[in-house]
C-alpha cells in the first residue's frame, strides 16, 4: 500500500536549516496497523504529513497504492488525498459551527455526493463509532473522546485506503485513549490499513508493528504482540 525509499526532508528558516528526515525506508502492506514512535521533535508528524501528501519530501520516493507521488499538481494531489487518505489529528480539527453529522458529511460534499447520500453515509459512520444519538450536536457539546469519534467517522466516510492518525489519543485521558484505540483496532480488524503516530509506548503496543524513529532515521521496525485495548475499557 505504501512504499517509501530514502526519504529526506529539511526545513529552512533564513540561513538555518534542520535536517529532520535522513533517509527513511519502509513499506506498509494492505491491512497493517503500524505505529510510528519517537520522542517529541523526532520527525513523526513531518513523516506523516509527507505520507498524507500534505507536504513533500526533498529526496526519495513515495508510492501509494502503486501510484508514484511526485510533482503532482495540486488538483491531482487533492484528488488522490480525498480518494486514498483519511486523517485523524490530536486536536480533532472539527468545524465548530457544524453538527457532528455535517462534520462527517463534509468530505462527501467535496466528493460531489448528493445531499441525501451524504447524510445517509455520514449517519452510517456516526453509528459505527457509537455516536448516532449525537448527530445533531455541535463539537463543543461533546467530550474529547466523542469529538475524536466524530473525527474518525469523518475520516472513514470517504472509505480511504489508508487512515493516518497523528497522536490520536494525545488530547485524551488514559481511559478515553484506550476506548479510541479499541475503535481503531476494530476498524483495522475489518481490513483498513492504519498508521498511528504516537510518543506513548502503551498506545504503540496496541498496534501490530512499531516503527521507531530517532534523529531522523528508523532505529527499529518490529512486529509486536498486539495488546487489545478492550481489556482496559
Ligand atoms: P514530532 O511530530 O515527532 O514531534 P515534527 O515532525 O513535528 O516532530 O518536527 C520535527 C522537527 O522539525 C522539530 O524540530 C520541529 O521543530 C521542526 N519542524 C516541524 N515543522 C516545521 C516547519 N514547518 N518549519 C520549521 N521547522 C519545523
Ligand atoms: Mg508531531
């Protein structure tokens, strides 16, 4: 599903530059649940943003579902992004003046689906994350865990090939974090390919493979015995 080879990325600020990714190589197969672990500042979000086509690498190659991602014009890139990728963020990134339902339905609007279908699909995914009764509530009427569930429903609504989650439990308490990981594990059980960025070891243990990032390189990439979050919820 994902192949990256010798990826490099630097940030330039005036005369300073910061070499953040120094030759990253890895592949992710269809159906994997992988965590990218590393301390704060290790380049996890930089890597995820490149995988999410929100940013481009300086060097190296990236192939997503057999499509080489390089020098695409913004329109084609946006198309691939909408078709291939779903995003989940630490801060949920919901639109505050839209209901849970409308938040989930929004990507479907950009895909050109008629209103009736958008609403049906959005309700289906809200139901899947256990939030059907909350569909008409605004984000500020929901708990953190509920907001993240809405964001997960939104990410799923366009049936992406890959879900990219950047610290999805970073703003949640421990119990709520496990509930969200339980949901993510369930979505993976159904076959979805998911990458989770986290700096928390116990969250990484809930995936099936941990890729450890340090000083811009992968220092370890191992399959692990998945801890089921359900035992904590
Ligand atoms: P992580 O997600 O692992 O905490 P990031 O990928 O966000 O790490 O950042 C890696 C390094 O790159 C950090 O030192 C950060 O300050 C720097 N950085 C991230 N984004 C930018 C940017 N847009 N411009 C300049 N420096 C950046
Ligand atoms: Mg980050």
